[in-house]
C-alpha cells in the first residue's frame, strides 16, 4: 500500500478522537466551534510525526520502531522516530516543515482542506481530504519527479555534465513533448524564495555534492531555454527543485515517502487556516456554476 494511502487512512482512523465532533453533537454554540477545532488541529499535528514515522519504518525498515528523545521538538522527534539523529538533517527538517506548510491557500491540498472544513467536517476528515489531493502527480509528487529527472541527467550525461550537454538535454526533453519538472509556478513569477532558502542550506552543508551542484547548474541553463519558447510565464525554479535533493543527500531515498513528509508539513498551515475559518464563522463553500450556453458565449 502506498505510504500516502496509509497516511490518509491513519488520519481517518483517528477521527474517533475528534473533540469538535463531540462538541458539535452536544450542541455547542457556533461562537465556540473554534475552541474544539483548535484542540483537534493541535492534537492531530502532534500525532502526525509519530504516524508518519511508523509508516516509514513499517514500509522500509522492517517494522522496527524508534522512539523520540524526551523533550524533542517536532522536527527532531520526527527524525529520531524515523531512525535519524544527524543534527544537520534535523536542521533541514526544521526548514522543510516550515517551508512546505502552506504558501498560498489556492493549491489543491490547502484548498481541499478548507473546502471540506467549510462543511463543518472536523480536522481529521478535512486534513485527510487534503492529503488525497497532495498525492496527485501535479501537486505533491513534484519533488520526487524533479529528483528522478536530475538522476536521469546524471545517468545519461555523467555526474558532472557541461553546460552545453545540459542545455541539449533540456532541449531534447522539451522536443519530446515533456516538461522540465520543478520549473514554473502557478502563482509565483520569480525564483521561489523557498528554493533560495534551501539552496543556501545546501551551500553551507553539501556544496560538493554532485547532485546539488547540478541543481545550481540547472538554474544557469534552464530558465534561458524556457524563455526562448515564449510559452512559459515563469521560467524560474520552485521549491521542488531543491527539496528532494537535500533529503536524498541525508539518506532518505525512499521517493514515495517524500509526499508523506510534505503532508506532515502541510498540516501546520492548513489546519491553522481551518481553525481561523471557525473563528471567523466562514460559511460553507459553494462554487459557482455555468451553463453550456454561457461557455459558448464567453469562450472563443
């Protein structure tokens, strides 16, 4: 079973502990909805590193479970329960959990959480829905797609390709009708600042790692090639260009687990915003609809 499937099911299985569900069933006032929703959000975020680590160990490490050290913070405990205690990796996870939490509410996973929560579904139902969106190839799988592409570059061209070789590889990728993963963003029109932060981390901790040097080389080559097509609104790298490579360097090389880590991070932002939605008493979302005649009239 895919790790994301396991995570979504695990979250749903925890729904029986929902404080909001209990409060709502007992007829709590609307003005107090946020209090029990807040408890659910905090309880779920506290459980997620343990749940994700159990999935990791059961799927990849023979089921041997590790314990977090007393007093460990979220990222530190997460790493320790996965079997890692490297201080630099823990530092990376601190960056990772913050940078992937929720950069704008319009992405699939963030909006899915908000949409489901607007029906007064509790945090467990809502967050599980967001995970199912995050599992899609056009969303949360992007960082592992970038990593696969970079490894394919090295497999084809060797560990240290020249700029000319890399440029040709990029052009050949585009000519084959494929995209260069990790470049372009639906909202940003500049280099993703999260990418920049992670590259600075790499410059400090793994400057000589060949795969990381390839990431920086791509920034020199790929945007110029994409600009030539005249079809790309944003030719700059997003966070997915760097995040997978950093995890790979520190030994986390189980690609299908990357989205689970992304999911743990995404809970921080989405459950916070869902709680604020209850504070403000926001209504249920009801998307507008149009008829076929409207489409014929307004779309050429």
